């Protein structure tokens, strides 16, 4: 810690006001009165991809965020912040495939009826074939899934949707993405769950908690608490440079954007510790002086998948009861459809209407991304009717949100590149990176929060590896963040 006058608090700079950045600031304040977090968020909203946008009183989630975790301290924070503002939401989701709706999680008779007995038998035979002669080395998403579900079921339910979501062949996606996102699940286990009604798999939970006004409610309140306790949260404040001397970060340069559109103002902000949650590729290019050329080259190999959502207001309520529907059909571009009233009725100002989120996976600069708002509204309305969910003429309003860098891509080059970046960043003595884009890991919200909690505790003297969150531990393993040692407790009590 730098020399300070008596009573002065050690500044901790936090880059990004999403779940990870705000959790780091909150955790630091909760555990130490000797540190002052300063959060810098480039946009005008906190929450990152977990924010809640609004238009004409309609609130909508950017991608759908269930509040479910087995990490006790994450759940504790949720309820410390929002208290009684959570509701319990029953999960109802389906898959649209070959013009039929399949219940998800799997319902045995629904699946058999839709697939038919002949194809069901072929799926089972394919499954047994791959159990007897599996891929010996699972390197791709395709190989990982086929080993657990068989080639036939992979062809039906994984191949086309994965291609739609990521824009690349499943053969190019690494197996560790599947191990992280579909862990603990196989065809045998899915069938057993359908027969027995049991379920211990994250992706198949039957109900979840949800803030009554959307996930952004959580992060808006967290930001308020941070400021109430003497911390800082700066909006429209883009971090454009991270200054260092050797392996020690000294300051950041911040571009403050003016709400009135006037010229931005530059500011240099010094700190004793730094916690980052901006995308790794952007972070590496922000360092001054730059990292070694091989580190910069590794950062440039990281890829991202972008996302946009067309929210449609309909003139009647509940065109379908689902929270969301996965759209596997190649005949339409939409990948997933949300029904926000099924998440929380308070997301809508008029209960006689519906608010539907049409989600499209794309790349910044491609045809979808560059479509005008009017054309996107027309496309989404047309596809909603094409799927038989509502008529295009039922649409009475729309809003479009574009989200760059929504998902880190696990392609063939990412792992080696990430190893190079991790090694260099760990060489910095007062700088940590956390969260989905800060670690280039497709974490759920709770694991992004956990990585930030660990980073905050590292600042206070503990030793945690934030890079292994949701990698070596099973998601459903019962664990919580390591408790402070007796020495740490004594130090905190002395503050």
C-alpha cells in the first residue's frame, strides 16, 4: 500500500460497472474500511449485459438472467442488496424444431410424440454406438456432445442451433465450452430426469429467483450502496489507457463523455490496486507502455459474438406462456424468444399487452447488425408470425438494443492465446481481471461475481486464483468463498 496520511483510504480503481466490477467494489467495502473503490463505467447504465433497458415503461432483460446459484456468498449478496425485491419464477421453456415445440427440460412422452418411434429408436441406437466407440480425445464441442448424446441427437438438437448462436461450425468450438455450459448432463441423465422428475443440473432447474423489475434492479441498487458508503461510481467514463511502470500499474486515463454532447474531458486517476472487467482484447491494447508483442498478438486472436434484441409490444397479453423459447429452425434468423411478462409482470406497464424479446446472434458490422431499426422491427414481426406465435399486425411498438462482445468465443486459437495473456497479467503486482469478458470465459452471472469477490479478498491479503473460477470446480459442488484466516480476521477487526 502507498504512503497515506492518517485516515486516508487506499484507492482501488475498478474498470467496468457490470456485475463483476460492482461486486468487487461492494465486497471490498463490506470487508474493509481502509479502501475506497472508484468504479468507471463507459456507458450510461450499470449492469453490463445484466442491465435492464426500458422503453415507454416496458422493461426488458438483455438475454434473460436467472438468479440461481450454489455459491452461498453470491446468493447472500443478492439478498443483502435487494432484500424482498425478488420473486420466485417457475421455469417454462421449449425448443422449436421442425415446426414442433419440444418441452425443455425433456418431457419423455412429449419428446417421443414429436420425434416419433422410428427416429427415437435411431437416437437410442446412435447413443449406444457412441458409448461403445466414443471419440478418444474430445477436442471440439461436436466431439464432446456426441460422446454424451450420440450423433443422431447431436444432429437434431445441437448442430444447427450452435451454428446459429456462434456463427461458426461446432467443429471449431472447443470442448471446454461444452464442459462448462452443459456439464453434468448426458442423454441417459436427461431421460432419467424426465422419468423420475429428479434434477440436479444447472441448465435444467425448474424455478429461479428474479428481481421484480429485472436484473438491472440489482446492479442499480448495488451502485447506490457503493456511493452511500463513500465509494464512487462514474458513468459515461471510458477507460482508454492503463498506465504502468514495469509490472506495477500506476493509473488509468479516463474519457468522461458529456450528457449534453459537448467535448469529452480527460482525467488521470491513480490507484493502489486495480480490478478490470473490460474485454481482454481491449484491455491489452489500453496498456501504456504496451505489453510484449507476443501478448498483444495473443489478445488479437480473441474473438467475440455480438447480439441484438428486438423487443416487440403486442396488443394482447401472453401469446405463449414460456419464459423463453429456443428457435432451432434454419428458416428464421431469430435464435431465442423471451416473454418478459412470464419473467415478471412488473416489467410491463400494461398487463393487457405483451413484451416479447426477439434475440439475434450476429457480428458487429454484418447484415443483421447494420439493419435499420425499422427493418429489424419488420423482420422480427414477420418471424414471430412465421413461427405461429402472433400476427405481425399485433405489434404496436418496438425497441432495438445492440450489444457488442456479448459472448467470448471458444475457438481453436483461444486457449493458447488466453494462457499467454493470463501469464502476463499475473506478472502485474497490483492488477487483477475478472468477469466474463475480463477472463474471456462464458461465465454465468454468479461466477463473474465470484471471481470479483476473490479479487477483492486478494487485495486484502488472501490468495485466490480468479482464473480457475468455474473451470476446476463443478457448478453444483457445495462450496463457498474461503473464510478469512484468524490473522485476516484480526487485521480486519483492527480497522
